[in-house]
C-alpha cells in the first residue's frame, strides 16, 4: 500500500514571496505519478502540477515547480511570486501507473497568502 | 464551468432519510470515482467505475450504494446514514487506457450533513 505524508498542516507566506510545501511518500512501485492538487474555499479540487516518476526533470507550470527526489521519495511544491488567489488547501497525491487513476492523498497543507 | 458537475452542493438529511448524490462529467472520460473528504483526514477513495462497471469498493458500508448507468453519470444513493458520515463527497473522472492513465478531474463536491 502507498502512503503520502504532508507534515505541514498550515503555512503562510507574504504576497510576491516564495513558499515550499513538503510531501513524502512511501511505495514499492518503480513507475508512478505524483500530483499536487489545490482546493480553494470553493472546494473545487484543481490540478496544479503533475510529475511522472520515470522523468528526472522536475515539472514546472508557470509559477509552480516541484523538487522530485525519487530516491528520497520526496516531492515538494514551490510557489513563486505568491498571489492572494493561491490561498487554498494543497494536497499531494500518488497514483500507480497500473491502477487507473486511483489517487492516494496526503492530509493537506493549508496555505494562506497574506497581503 | 467545470467538466465535472455535482448536485446538490449541500444536503442535510436525517438518519432515516434516503437521498442521492449525482455526478455528471462532460469530458468524455471512461472512469468515474467517489471520494469522501472528512475533516482532519485525507481524502478516501470509496468506489471506482471503469466503463460503467464497478471495479473497486473500498470496504464502504452498504448504506452507501453507487450506481453508474452510463460513462457520464454516477450516483451515490444514501440511506440510514450516521452522523459520522457527514463529510464532503467528491466525484472525479478520468480517462483510463491500457498503460496510460490521465489525472483525475474533480467536481465541486456535495457537503453532506447527517442530523
């Protein structure tokens, strides 16, 4: 079974600054996907970024980037130039390649961007 | 407009009531999922449907009964629920192909309160 751990229940950052959210996971699989989802107060779960485990290059999406350390089973999310609209709950999620799109989620990190 | 629509957004029901949650996806996906999001707990996968066939039931009590009449619609029938079943119920869909799985897209959830 896979587990995903987010050790930071809450974080805050000033607008325009950079923040990093941590995620670690445990699996015996060699090929898998990792995701960061964002859940604002509207409750809509929105995909932020995706990383394939077989790719060494870290994924980036505009202001969002990840630091994927496969050997350490670490998958952190960096948000640059934080904006007020980034305030949300952020979930790290794991998906096996062979399991359809079943996701295993971490507990979440509540990020607050302060003006 | 979201590609996955859930109704109702909010539901309050008594323990003896019968109600249903509805999910509709407009993305042409072939797999649909029910997740439960309780306070202070990671999202939990409840049911998975691939091509309208239920492929996973994660030890969910029988008071939750899913139905998938076609690949675009998914229901969760509720009866004789308990107060601890109060949670946010999220529907998701994805495209599952042999050897290739896409990320899941989520609806906005139904906030269920059992009184």
